[in-house]
C-alpha cells in the first residue's frame, strides 16, 4: 500500500510522533494505521514523542573521571521536574551515560545518541525514549563535555546536582585541579586569561568606560590612564587567572598556578537549565481551563 502524506499526517496527529518515525511505522505496517499506532505504543515511541516538546529545565549535572585522572566527562540531563531528577530510574540512566561516554568518547550529541547503552544493544536514544514512556516526563540529554590530559590532571567539582565544573591542567596535581574547579563554580570566569576574551566584549566595555571617563571632565591624559586602569580591573574580574583565589583572596589564581609550576589549559562550567526558557505556570488559569472543560 502506498504511504501517502495524508496518512503520515493522520498518524502524526494521533500519536504526536515525528514525521520520519510515522512514515517508518506505516511502511512496516503496510499502511495499516491502527497497527502502526499499536507498534509505536509498544515501543514507547508515541508516548515519548508526545512529550518531546514539553520544557525540560530541571535535571542534573553529573561528572565521572577515570581512575588515573587523565580523562573526564561532564553531562547535563534534563527532566521536567526536580522530583523526577531524584528518581532511581533517572539517576541510573545518567550513571550509565557517564560510563558509556567516558569509554566511547563520542564526538557530539548525535554520536552519543547512537551508542549502544545496554547489554541488549539498545542505543542511548532508544533507552531514553523508553525512560520517557516509563516516567511520563520529557527527558533530554542536553550537552556533554569530554576532557583528556596526557601530561597533567583534570579536576572536577559539583555543587549539589545543579552546578558542575571541570578544569584541565598541565603539570600540577589533583588537589590544585579540584581547588580550581571549585573556584570556577564560585567565581564564574568567562575565559582562562584576558587574551582569551572575545574582542567584541572588550570593545563594548571599553566604549562604556571611555564614555564614563570623559563625563568626568578630566584631561585626556588622565582619562587614558583611567580607562586603562578600569579595563585591567574588568579583565581580571572575568578571567580565571586574574581573579582572586576564593580560598585565599590575597592571592590571584595566576600566582597560585605559577607557584605549583602548572598551567591552566581550559575549564568548563555547566548549570542545570541555564539558557532554557522555563514555562511559567499560572495556577488560576489552569483551574479555570479545567472548569470550562468540565
């Protein structure tokens, strides 16, 4: 039987699934829409896809480091509610992901979703969809970061389940790397050093500082010194090496790292749900809508 666009459209409307999933199910059922729906429900696909457009802004940041400290992975997995993020099924899924990603080293999310996650050979995406069907919430793997260091160490820190950081060092030791990871979580630098900051950011800040300085009415020579001083302070405040170390504010991170004969190569910081536009629930409107429906 020919699989028409109208048939695919009807199946999409009845299941909430994606176009390609619907077309595939119809091909396998030889155009029998009821059989396609039954097969999709058995696989959990229809139930999972119907929840895929719901906002998942809760969840966890999880980190796993290899025994030698040379490799680490940090991942953000989102759920719709904090309650689900604490459930055993969700936590087990995240832990499986960590171990699998650390071993397989996928290059991106697409590659991650295709990796076999369990002994049955089911992919991460298939297991994720089954978890959505079981839990009843949208579950999304939002992002991950892999780090490796052959001539140094990787330190990590988690503030609860919601903030995670990793710092990659050349030289140094694990204690220093962990201290710096904690510092990153507390101070949120935007780059390792001033040289790594975006030129557009620096130009924008300089324009602001110049305008403020000129409004003071002071001579041009004084204004120039004011601008340079304020720009230096700005760069130090937002770059890791220029910041005062959280455990000893009298010492900069750069001085701390130099004393250990180490160098910071990179760092990463994740926070659950950052940048995701959360839905604001209006309880009164929800009650009114339910009343009208009844």
